[in-house]
């Protein structure tokens, strides 16, 4: 009997659905379904856009938004985290896979799927070994600087599709140089669609909901429709391209997107390939986990819920393994979709599984309608999504409270822009570890002395106190240093 209870407890620990599943109610089901509908509408265009960001055909983004969501619902502990393709992991995947083969080739596709498999295995092992604490070695300024730098680089990389200009290179400087060199290629129709899409998406974030409320819609319906900005601009832009024949005027469209669910199978298992992808996979793991656990903990705190950091490693590992066997690329928790999932009222991880069903339905029945979808609009969706990751305020705050942290942040940003995202992350990790070792090797030591005429003791650097001559023997405070200098002169 005792062994049975032990096994049951172990299963509930590693398979959290066994804990909340028996308590699932109709009210939870209704809330999760509403959240799933809203997130599905948001996820489908983002998944298509992130596949293009990786360098893959658009359907691979949809593939990466099905099995991973179902597996996270089984193994995850966050009740609001929305897992799937994200901008940061997509850019890192593109960078790593481009070192193996040219984008669009079968070898490139195999490399992206292998990255998901290796990342999943690494995360799974880290979770089983309970290594979630390793994320604490990454200092917040370095992580914030890296995310800001990468987000700006992603946005710059989408200026080409947004304006109808061909760009080259992966580093920010190369992208900007090629953008300026090829500015004469600008297609006015493409640029018009892209700029209109950006303006609408930015306005929809703040202005659409108040407008809907003034039109008489209820708050609940207004919230739901306000989250559908990307879907609205996609429908409008696709209709405009098809109706006006803009594809014949140089506007690049998505083209035929295959219908049907992804094939189930394993990625290429070659020792040479896996060796080359091991370090990039580890970096994708670290960035994805830090981003994911940060969002999960923040949302859980708002409802006083619990998130297990080590179990989240296992859940993200299983999600990436699910992506690998279903022709997907690396996935993690998404900040914007998780916030929408939370605000829409998701009660359990089942909302993610229902979202996967919505994506599957779209893959089976809606893809023919995407033929005339302009790529400029997908570029606009990516730009607006990553702009929320840019935190200029963090740079100012870091400068004000710590010059060392600011130097580490600035170094990470600079290397990312000049040498690429992988080099920037490696430098950031190295600087984080150095700062941690530096701070722990120089702990704060305070010498205290007695306030004359009292039984109270205070820091000698802040108060006029009486101390013993031997009190400065092992302390290097300004007061002690001045005393030692005076003593040496005497």
C-alpha cells in the first residue's frame, strides 16, 4: 500500500495533469475554451510568420503549434503559459541551421527539426537532474540586454519583407547595410501594406478596445475582439491583394500552403550533425527556459498559484520532443500569448491543448485561403510582437544602480549586433558567470562600533562610533583604510 502511494505521488509530480485533471469542471472547460479560441486566432498568423523567420515553409510553423501544446498541457505546471513558436527561439534556430545548410533545403529543414530534438533531450535531462537553479547564474541585466538586442535585430531583419527589399546577412549591421544598398528595390505596394499593418496593429493594442466599447459592445466581447487585431489585418490584407491583383504588382504572397496534419517521424540522427548543433541547442534551451519560467512565475504570482521550475524543464523538454517528431522546430513559452491566455481567463493547461485543436482545424481546412496573404503583413506581425520585448528603461535603470551590470549589458548588446546572436549570448553567459563569481568573492563586510554613551552598535562608515584598534584588521572599509594609512604614517 505504501509503495502504491509512493508511485502515485511520483506520477503526480512528473505528470501534473493527474493532479488537476480529476478536479476539472464545466466552468473550467468553458473558460479554457474561450481562451483557446482567442489564443488560436493570435497564434496562427504568428506561427506562419515565425516559420518564415526561421527560413522554413509556413506550414512548419503550424506543425510546431500542435503537438508541443498538447504535451505541455500534460507535463506543465503553469496554468496560463502558452507554449509554441516564439521570435527569439526562431531567430536562434535560423542562425544555427544556416551553419549547416542553405535555408529552404531539405538539409536545412532536417537541421531545424534536429535542433528541436536535441533541445528537448537537454531540457528533459536538466529537469530530471533538477538543474533549474542554473538559470539563476544568468544575471537579469545580461538577459534583458540580450533580449533587447535580439528583438531589435529581428525587427530590422523584417524591414526587407515589409518594404519589398531583399536583405542579406544575419547580424544587425549587415542587415542595415544591405537594406540601404538595395533601397532602390522598394516596392510601393508592399511598403504601403506593411506600414498600414504596423500602424493598425500598434493602434489595435490600445485603441481598438475603447472603440468597441463606445460602439456598445460588452467588456467581455470587446476584450475578445481587441485581441484579434492580427487576424483582422490578415483578412483585410489578403482580400486586398486578391481583389486588386497586387501579387502581379510585385507584392510577395505566401502562396500555396499544404493542407493536412504533419507527418510523425524522427529527425535526422547523425552524430556529426548533432555534434555541430549541440552548443546552439543548449543556448536555445537556456534562453527559452529563462523567458518561459519568467513569464510563468509572473502570471502564477497574480493568482497565487505555484509553478515548479524543475518540472517546467521537463514540460518544455517534452514539448520540444513533440515538435521534433511532428516536423516542428524549437518552441518555448511566449510572453504575448501567455498574457493574452491569462487575460482571457484560462484556468488550466488544457487551454493549450484546445488551442492545438484550433490550429489543427486551421491546418486541415483554412490553408487554401492563405494563398494571397502578403508576406509584408507577416513581417509587420513579427515587428510589433518583438517590439514589446525591447526594454530601453532597463538600460537606464541598470546605468543608475550598477556600472558593472551596465557594462555587461552593453557588451552583450554590442556583441549581439556586431558578431551575431550566438556570440552575443555566449558573451552574455560568460559575463553573467563572471559577475556572479566577482560579487560572491567580495562579500560586504561591515565594521561596527559602539555609539558613545549607549549600548548600540552601528556601521563605522555611516555613524560616529567608538571601535577597538583591532576591529579593522580584516575589513577594507573606507574608514578602516584611512585609519591604516594614518597608522602607517605614524
